[in-house]
């Protein structure tokens, strides 16, 4: 028998190391040629490693969450053959693997969440995560047939089984698919697990995309002096206009509030270019961009991703609606390309139907601002001396105080408010 050493190949220009986010084999497993070994995450992509030989895995580099250097051993495989281990069928024992296939686009740098007031899209299953510890007490059998009808990823189903939770009791916060955040909320706010006694504590290792998000958020808050400004906006007329546009849309996609809000933002940015910018704090250079490449924070089962709506200022609201849906689907299915998840000049993030009075979003470094519209709700308002019901939306903006003054941020939001409350000015020059 001979040993084949599979070294981690160069999986991207300038990449020196990669994190193990999922193993598909363990010591003692038989693996066939082209079989999956592991998923490796870099700053730019998640890459699937495949075996160039068939054999038995006898050694692995580490556990999920460990970081290994390019060129170092990932796995050792025992293969059939004679010799002292210096060659295998004429090939050297230690061989760099062929170019891998990129299966998931880059990890974005950002905070929360999703679209304004709607746009649920089914989320795919994320890469396998470490299983949670099982409760010490014996768990009663959950209604498997009922749980099977619930929309949830395989990883979440396994976690629920380990915890003894009936997924039919968990309420999804958005759409019909249950996410890990919904399961956490169920546990934290009165949810019960099957079986007697107190459930066991969970220890979940922070790896992969969640680890990247944690690092990016800490870096942003550590380096950027944030300030947040909040204003309420009457969107009654905008919503009436949106309803009329949808009524006559024909075969065009249905409009949510998001494309119209983006159109208003792009039009207002013409007078406030300091917000559509990036700050290189090492070179002390601020770059103001003519085009608006808008990052749209999108929640997926694997974590937060930020697909970029490029040249948003030149798109119609109908084109925006189609492109936003396409980008969101690509992000959630893991098919987004690297260029679709990078290069944003301003980011928009919203808790959508989850609502909230106000948010204090974290800036997507090196950008200098992030805008957070909140849920549209009906509230009694005083209009011309009378109390009437209006559709209201709070809007937050966080800015980098090194680049953007509070006066400029407030002036931008007030100008945006006037445009949204009189929506003809969104489309009129």
C-alpha cells in the first residue's frame, strides 16, 4: 500500500490560507476519485475540494473551523499499490490537487437583513455545521410526519432533532421557511423541547460565514466612528402610486417598495455625493462614485450576504425589481458570483416585515454610509388639523463621522423624505 498526500492547492490569487468549513470525509472512510473531501472558505469564495485518487482516508488536517495554509496537507489517503510511498503509479506521493471548482461566492462584509416590507425567497440548505450536543434526558419522539412538511434546511432539522424540538411548533419570522434565528427565538422566548427536565446547554463553534461576519462587524465598529440619524416618513402616496403601477404592470414583475425607495435614494444622492463613497483610511483618500452600486443586505441560511445592484441610478424600477429578485435568489442558492457580491458603494439593509421602531445599522467598511428603512405601518397622524390614518415608515442612516458630517446626513434624509412623500419627484428631473 502507498500513501497519497493531498495538499491544499492555490485556490485564488493572493490567498495564503483557507478555513475548513465542512468535512465530507473522516478517518477510515473510503473515498473515490473525484469524491468530495471538504469545503474550504477564503476571503473571496467557498471552494469544494475533490480527491484525485481513490483510497481510504488515514489522516485529516484538522477540525471544522481550523485554518490551514495553502500548500499544506489537507488529507492523506492510503491507496493500492506497491513501493516505499515515494510514488503512486508514477505520480509523486505529495501532489498538488487540480484547480478546484468554486461553488459559492465571497463572504460579504456587513450587518442585517433583507428587503423592505416583502420579498420572501426560499433559502437553500447551508453547508453542514457541527451538530449540537444532545439533551441528557431521553427525548420523546417528535411527530416526524408533521415535521417533514415544515420548510427547513437539513442542518436545521438535525439541530431540532438533537434538541428534541417539534418544528411544527416553531413559527417562521418571514415567509414559510424556518431559519436558525426562528429556532433560537423559539428557545429563548418560551419554546419547549420534547422530553422531561431541563434541556442541555449548547456550544456552537463559530465557523465559516458566521465567523467572517463576526470579524467584519468587529473591524467596522472598531475602526469607524458611527453615528445614526432616524426620521419618520409618510409613504401613503408612494404606496398608492405603487399599487397603481402594479395594477397595470402587465407581464412585468410585481413591485415591492424597495425598487421605488432605491430610485428615490439614487435621485437624492446627486446632491449628496459624500454618502456614495469609500474611505481608504490607510491612504487617507475618499473616493466619491458617480455610479450607485447598491449593496442589498440579504439574509440566507448560511449567514448574511450582500449582492450588489450595479448602476442602480440608470435602472428603471421594473429592471430593479427583476435584478433584485435574481440577485437574492443567487445569494440564497449559493450561485452568486464573486463580482455580484463585491464593489458596493452604499448599502441598504432592512428588517423588513420584522419591523422595529428604528435600527442602528453597522457600516459596510470601507463604505461611509448605510441606509436602513423599517417596516411600513399604519398610524394615526395629524394632517391639516385632522387625525387621519397614514402609512408611515421610519428610516435610519448610519454614517462614518470621519467623512460625513451630521448636518449632511440629516439634510440628505430630509431631501429623501420630501421626494418619497411627493413621489412624482422620484421620477421627474
